[in-house]
């Protein structure tokens, strides 16, 4: 019997299950270890038959402020990246400007610059401007990676918006700013959400800027908190793993909520 196109056999299904189990095993072990009593996680069972929440209590007490710091910085970086990238992407996609390809190439090239180079350069500037150990400083630093990424994502989407839609708005008397605000942005909602999600995740998982641009406990993102927490509490792995679980929750929730928006279907709906 001929197999339907696009469907694998039992072997493919088995391989997929094995690969999925391998990828999810670290997550399972992290959650399992967070529910074990304090001590060496290697002595814990495969399943927490008697869950111990003391690790989460310790993590919230010691790392709660760091979680809030990461949330503020990641949200600020995502909003700033979108605010700068959206008009830039629209201009590059719609206006006939000289050197557009060169500008896009330069934007892509910035993604290849090692983060340590940017961090070291920012440290000297921040030291002079008084931005070390500040939320604003981390937001600006994380945006150096978020803005180019968002421009690339939004540019490719905004180019696909039919010219007829733009011209129809212009014929109705809308200026460039109103067209951008009332037509382009609503049609680009899915692209904006996609770019926002990934710029948020870039800032949420940042470690290099946090390590370089913060020197005190005043402003400490969760990534740096886990790093320093690990060295100070190596005998309390349940608290370390509980912190890792708590740090994973916002990113996981964001991806689940935004997954249906991570698509480019808005243009087709608009044309209809």
C-alpha cells in the first residue's frame, strides 16, 4: 500500500520521540531537582514522590528582585527596539533611498560583531555617562542587538505589503505618518509581535552585558543572579534549579501566548 505523502513510518515516529525526549530531558531534570530536598541532586529520585518546595521559597527570597530586574530590562529593550526598528524598516522598505542595500548589509554585519567588543566599548562610555548599574544602561545595551534583528524581521515583512493598500490610503488623503501609523503598523502586527518576542528573549537571556555593565547588587538580572548564586550555594541545588525554573517561566509563557502571532498571514487577510 502506498504511503500517503508527508507521513513517515513507525521508525520516523520513534526517532522523533527519542529526539524530543533527549531535548526535554534537561528541562525535566531541572524541574525534578528543584522539588528535591537540599543536597546533591544525584541522590534524588527520578520522580519527586514527596515534593519539597523549600528550594522555591529560597529562590523567591534571594532572586525575586533579580527576576523583576530582568523583566523590566527585557520589556524596556523590546519596546525600545520596536520603537526604533519599525519606522526604520518602513523607510527602508518603502522609500526609494540610495544605498538601501548597503544599509541593510551594515545592519546584518552588526550581528556578526562579538558581544564582548560591544560590551567593552559600552563600559567606557557608561562609566563617563554614569549609566553603569542602571536599568536604562542595560536596556540600551540589549537594544544594540535587538534593534538590528527587529529591522531585518520587519523590513522583510513590510516589503510584502501590497503597494495598492498604501496607495489607497494615500488617495484618501492620509499622509506618510498616518499611513505608517494607521495602515502599515496594523498590517504588521504579527511581524511586530514576532520581533518583540525575540528581542525580549535576547534581553531576558543576556549574560555578557549584565556581567560587564553591572558591578554592584543594585541592578542584577536573573542570569547574573543564577551565576553568582551557583557559586555561593553549591550545596543547595534545589534552590539553584528552582531559580532556573522561575527564570524559564516568563519566556515559556510568552512563547506559548505569542505562537499564533508568529506568522506572516496578516498581508493575505488585509488583501481579502
